[in-house]
C-alpha cells in the first residue's frame, strides 16, 4: 500500500507528523506493509494535510486529514468519508499549467530516480552539450524574467555575468522569501529540490561559475533540511561535481536581506545593509566577483526551458510577461494556496474564480498584489491582466506574485499604517528617506487617524520623497500600498473618526 503525505511546512503545521505516526502505527497493528512517501504539497492549503492513496485508477486524495481519519484509509480509499476523488481531476489541479511545479506533490522530493523518471535532468543534459552563449541565448529567447519581484530579464543578467572578466564567478539563489503571502520558494525547495539544483547547475554552465549558494531564511527549517539533503545526494550521484558545487547558507530573518546587495553582504558575513549601485552585482557581487543573483522560481524555471526549448516556454504568457507564474493566494479567501498558470489571467479571474471570493462571504474590498510593499487594488482594477507592465500601469507591481485578499470590513488606513510601520522596523538604516521617512510616515498616518485632514498632503509628499530617494525596494516601494490605499479608499482617511469620538 503506497500513501503520500506532504512534508511541506503547511501540512506539518496542520498536524502531518501526527498523522504520519498514526498511519505507521495502524499499518503495524493490521500487519500491512505501507510505503509512506513524504511528498511536497499540491498547493491546496484548505485540504491539508492531504493524504493521497495510490490505486490502479490513480492517486485518490483524502483530506483534510486528522488522526481520527487514519483507520478508514485502510479500507477503500474511494469510500473514505473525506475522499475527494482523483487528485489530478480536482478543479484546482485541472485548471493549472504546471511547468515549474510539475513535479511538486507528485514525486518523492529526495529520490533522484523519481526526479529523472518525471523529466528531471533533461535540461542539464542538453545544456552540457551547448556552449555558454547558446545556453544564455535559450534563456533570453524564452522571455524568462525574474520571478522575485523586479521582473528583470534573466538572460540579460546571465549574459552580463558570462561576458564579465573574472577568475571566479558565482550563482546565488535568493531564497530569503520574506514577503507576506509568498510561499512558492519554500514549496519548491521542500517539494522538488533537484529542480532548483538543476537550474543552478545550468546557470553555472552558462556563466562560467564553479560555485553556487542558496541563501535560505532561518524560518524555513524543513526547506533547509531538504535542500541540504538533496545537495548531498546530487553530489554523490555526480550531478554536482568539482565543476560546479552548491552550498546552503542560512539567513537570520532580516527582511532587507531579500534585496540582492543586502543578501550579498550577509553572505559575506557582513551586516545586511544595502549597497549603492553601481557597481552591479553582475560585475562586482559576492566577494567582488561577477555574480548572478536569481530568485528560486527564476532558477527553477530554467530546466524546463532547456529541456523543451525557448519557443515552448515563450508560447505561454501575455505581452512581455512570458511563461507561467506561481500565484500565491492568501488572506480572506475561500481557496488559498499555490496555483501555477500562464501570465494573462485578470485579477478578477484569480480572486473570484480561482480563490472563490472571500472566506467570510463578504464583498472583496481590496487585493494587495506583490507582498507588503505592493499596492492595494479595488474591484475597479479587476480587469487588469496579470503581467508586469499591466500592474505597473496601475501604480503597482506583481512582485513575487503573492496576493492578499481583504473583505469590506478592512480598514485601509490601518493597512497603510502597517506598511509604514513595517518599513520603519525592517529598514537597514542605510538611506535617510527609508530610515527617517518611514518613522515620520507612521506619525503622519496617526495624525490622520485622529482627524487631522491637513496631514494627508504631508503624507503624499513624504511618499514621493521615499520613492525617489530610497536605495532599495523597501523604502522605494513602501509608498505603493500607502498611496493606493489613500487613492482608492479615501473614505477610510476622512476625519470622521475624531467626530465619532
């Protein structure tokens, strides 16, 4: 009897370890041999912990599981009280285009044989028969852009590093996933670590780098453990060798270290503060050497591009946003989780159709796209296609593709204050607009909350200063949620509070 139970952090937080122990105990009591695979999550958070039972017809999902539900697993899976049917036939799964996450939830994350059987290492094998310039051209032609937030063309960054002079070059994976409502990096590392390893190895070939680092936030202990184990397995199997090796480094949880130059400082053992640019990390990065810094999903998207070709990948998408994007849906939603699809769905399709509207049943008031520094979008923006330029045209950004949904009970002035306070707490202190501006911003919002309407233009001017003067995204993008809240929800900034008091 073969069962699958996620080792994904969400499933573990919801009791997966107790369920695993109960399955093994029940199997021993019945004298049944069980092969329990700890896979990644399929991304349907509302069904976790989700057990999958392998049958002749396919894998039947059962969930959300509790310890009390375990004994019934040993009867007919299809007749279990919490049986969901074939997992691949569930609407959440059938509607997706899974390229980067094709294996997540399907395979044993630490089985290299399983990885190979599901198409793994085909991209690296092909890359090893190509020149550096050919690999870079393939990635460039695919239209892949950075999935960490900035949306910078990956191929251009690789070409810069490949062409740069230097006796040593590095590939750095930014796995310091600090934005609220983002969890794709973690899910990929926990559910398909060899995909990231393969992508980094291809990047190493393309750029002439012999060393790679995966910088993971300390809050991801399972991802750290899985990545370290996968690297050892890849090294033993010869996937990694003297030509290119990878090392995991663990961050201390500073939000600013998600910014690439702060990350590089931390990686070097320095204080995590922003570096002035130029020089760019592509020319003087880790230890002053040419360095590629890419997000987990950017690197994990490379194997399928090399395996199936640039044209295949570029055929998905919308405008200049090519390929697929792992949407991370959170907040007040009926169906939260990870949903991979081609760029181009409208915001309304994502929120109303995929997420199923709010969990509370109340109307949607706002959707924050792009993490804690993203803009708040009202329903008037729901026709906006999900793409980099489309959201930039609405005064926002798609960032790491995290979406947080709020119903009509949300106080947008309080949300604006949270954004400013977040920046004040997390600022590295390098630049004045971020260090001082965020503190003054909190004070100004508090004045507005007390009924001081004269403070509203002060807040607008302050946000303009922060946008133009900050060195990194933390201070530069904090005005986005504040200004969007003020613009789209002015009723929450009126001085009626003081009158009510």
